[in-house]
C-alpha cells in the first residue's frame, strides 16, 4: 500500500505520479493516520478491542436442499471455500462432511456444489488434487466410497448444474485463466495490444457423469463470454446470457441465447437482444434465465442494473423461439432478483420490497406471451426485514423439485446467520418468525453493534427507505455523531444483514459509538423500476436530496450533534462522497472508497464503460455536458470537508486515477485529505490486511474530525 497526504511533497507531473503509484508491486503497509495537532489521540486500545470483536459467529456459504427434500447441504466457512456439510432436514445435529480428501488431515478448499436430480449424489469443486491451486469437479455418492474426480481443468471454474436427466454437469469455465472472471477482481496490468491481447473468455463446459476418466468439453462458442446459463428441460440444450469479449465490459449489452448441445457444429441462436427491442427493456440488462418445464418459454430478470450479480428489475418472459418479450411485473413497486418455475403456469420470485426480502408466486393464465393474458400475484410466502440468499445469487433460494419447500440462509442486523426453510401455503408471520429455522449454528451470539431501525421519509415525490444503526450502549441523554454510508451501484440496496465485510463498515462505527444511516435513495432497488431509473442523467442531485432528507429525519428523532455528521461510501457510494462534499457543507468528514471524481475522464479510463449509456443517455463524446454536470471536479472549489480517499491500484470499475484526481485537487485547495493506494487490489478488496487497514484508517479519520465524545 502507498500513502499520500495533502501535506506530502507534490509530484512534478501527473505522469510521474501515476508511474510512482501504479508501477509499485510490493509496498509495505503504511503507518496509521496521525491525529491532528490540536485533536486528542483516539483510544487505540478501545478501538482495537472493538474491531477485533466484530466478526462473531460461524459463517455460512452456499445452501441447497436436496430435490427430494430430505437433506440440506451447506458450506461452513464462506462462499470462497470451506467444509461442505450435509444434514437430514429434520436433524441438523447430525452432520456429514463431504470432501474429496483422501486422508482426514488433508485440507482442501471446497465450494460450489450441486445436487443430482435424484438426490443420490452431490457434485462439487475441490482443489484436493492441487491444493491451493487448481479446482476440479468431483462427485460424491454420499456413502463411504471416495469422491470421484470428474474433470482435469486448467483455469477458473464455477457454477455447476446438473442436466434434468442427471447424466451431465454444465459449469462456467475460463480455460487458462489468470484471474477470476468479472470486473470486480483485480485487473491484469496493461500490456500488449489493449482490448485484443490476453482476453480471457468464460464459456460453458460440460462433463459426463458416468465417464470412466476425467472429462470435459467446452460447448459454447469461443467468441462469446457467458455470464449465466440454464439447462433446457430436455437436457439437450442451454439458455444463456452472453456477449462478445471482453466479458468484464459487455455484461451490460449481453443477449439471451439458446443452443443445442447434441451436435458440436450447432451455432447458438440469439433470441433476445435488449439493444434491439422496443419498449421499457430497450438498452437495459438481462439476467437469471430460467427455461419453463415445457421448453416453450424462458423467464428472466430485466431492468436497469449495475454490477453483474447485483440483480433487480422486472420479471420478463420470451418465447424460446424468440420474439417480443413480455413484462410480467410492470408497475410492481418491488425489485425481483431471482426466479424459478413451478410447472408451466407458476413462477416463484424472490424480490426486494422496501427494506424486506420476500418470496411471492405469480400465476400465469392463458397464453403466457400475449400481453392481455391474466397474471395474479399471491401474498408473500415470507417477508423478512433482512438479507436472504442461497450463496449463489443475491436473494437466491434453493428449492425441492416439487417447489414444496425453499431453503436459504438469512440474517438481520440483530440475528446472526442461520439456515431457514419456507413452505408455500402456510400462514406467514412477521420477519424470521414466519419461516422455519433449521440450523442453530449461532445460538446465543449477540451483536457487538447497536440496535437497528428501518426508517422511511419523504423526498420530492418519493418515499425513501433506509436503515439506521444506533450506537452500541445507546443513551438518549447523550449527544452522538452520525455517519451516512451510501451504498454502491447505483442500482443496488442497503439491506439488514449480520456481519462485517471488508473495508468501511457501518457495524464497526455503530460499535464505536456512532449513529450510522444507510439510505436507499432513488436509483436503488426495492421500490420498482421507476424508482431505480429515477437518477438517470441526474447523478448526485436527486439522490443527494434523498440522503439529506434522511439526515434531517434522523436529526429530528435522535440526539445527534448536527455539527458531527460524516459521509462515507464505496464505488457509487465513493462517487456520492466525492460529489456531495462539493454540494453541501453538512458533512464534517468523509471517506471515499473507490470513487469517481470526473465522469468525463472516467469514461475513457474504466473497463466497464458499457454500463454508462443507459444512465447518461449518450456517450461522453456525444454529450460531455451531462457528464460534467455530475462530476465532483466541476465543483471542486466548493469543497471544505476533510476527505480520506482509498482505492486499489488494479481497480477496473473505478480506476485509481479517479481517486488521484480528487486528492490532487483537494491538496491544491489546502483541504485536509489523504490518498491510500493498495497494491494488487481490484474493486473489491481481497487481502484481509488491506480490508482491516481501510477500516482502521476510516475510524481514525472520523475520530480525528468528529469523535464520538459527548
């Protein structure tokens, strides 16, 4: 990591500075931020004790119920790898460890599993053959026999899925990969012919379960980067979302394809291209394709989205032969994120509704494709003021083959992660009391942060929702500081959840004695597509009004010192931090993580420029004014807020020069600022030491300028 302060010696030129920053490959961690000369030093012993006590409880990664509903498999230890455990549905005290390890003391990284349709076997990825290096697909028959190796791969692989007949497993595969697929991972250092050399393409590969030796074959074309896929119900084809490479950039212009896999020479058919359709889906994104059991239609999520994996929009349906798509949830004030068929006439949809994660069922009547055929929506099967997931998709669920039960992990700010089940047709109670708790992995664990409250407030024509974390050991007789954390996206949402991620952390500041507001301003998921689209061509204006209205709501209800209000955010939240301090003096300190200071220069620097056209309405070359309008640099002389800036040196989504440009301006304007560049990090930090260093610096920055002392 490399640290630059506004008090540091300036570089002679931008080129020299950027060479200094980004040419470094190994740099020692910098010293903690020193206190300002007239400020008392923070209580390091107390801070250290609080931060060490944050990550309480056992983590749960992927969760999946067996198709027959008799057993549940889950990963303990997180999504990136851990122990795969299986328990009977009715007795989680009985657990079996599923592994490819030949000896009990072998330590393998195992993740990404899938049940065989007959529930008699489990496929999973394991690096047992090459510990710490290559993962391969294995099959366990859940008996005493050793797991059988199915593949011999050389690259990145994930997302296994059995065909309906159970004879084949498809998975996503980047042959010869040097990095994980997607824009969130650290980008390779630029070299060679940019955009042509070293392109890594993710394709669908298939292995045959009954083969006597490890086998796999790539079945999708070499000129298409595949993001998500689903098996055809006849087990002889695929539906998938794909685009021309490079894959990290073209998710936003991907098409829906179908392809037969019976003959290798058969080419895919593009049945839907959002850039070519008319109506509200034009130019937007599509995700989560799901083939109907009769093979006639494909349902998917379509809308204005941000990063791959952060899904929200409307539920759409299109004929498997192509044609005009139909919006099944138009005008519904929620954001569907995941779906699954139940027969040919019903769809189960997991959606964000305000601050709640909920499951509903749609009934399609008549001709499903025709605009006039009736659609009915059932009452929520559950509605939880927290976060649910299956470990594969946000708001994803695992279900039995007959859809009589859905299984998932869930948590809130007040309840640690556990595994739950929901049964359609039962009477729903409120919150987690309305679902069946299966696991008791974290019984007795109490949160080290304060209580949480779901708030709503009026801003312009909108009713905005947000989460407020109270300080730990809250005393209404005292005055407290407030920190506002704006989520990334912009199409995403802050939801209640257990646990502290890497980098800046609302829970950490609550534990240290701050109020923390996590608003979901316009542009967020949770209130329908019109709300998600409401910040198009208006970044930093309407959403800032929503944020400030939320601050006013909190100030009116709680004992907060209005002179100690801070701001922080990552990605789009980093942009909002940089921009907002140019628009208002309400914030006394700020921390901008992986932000964007200048949309005009950003357009030519980032690796994901395709997402920008739907939001800005044109390229920067066709309408530079709309980009300048929302750029912090345009209004930089209005900044007086001390701002800490942090970024990874290999960030392709929000490149480090954006953070340098903002810090450079604040330095010239003599505004207290510090820039910290972390080596070998992409948009999402992966090094635990760097994650911890970010929160350490953020804590000390706010302690310096707005300490939690009444």
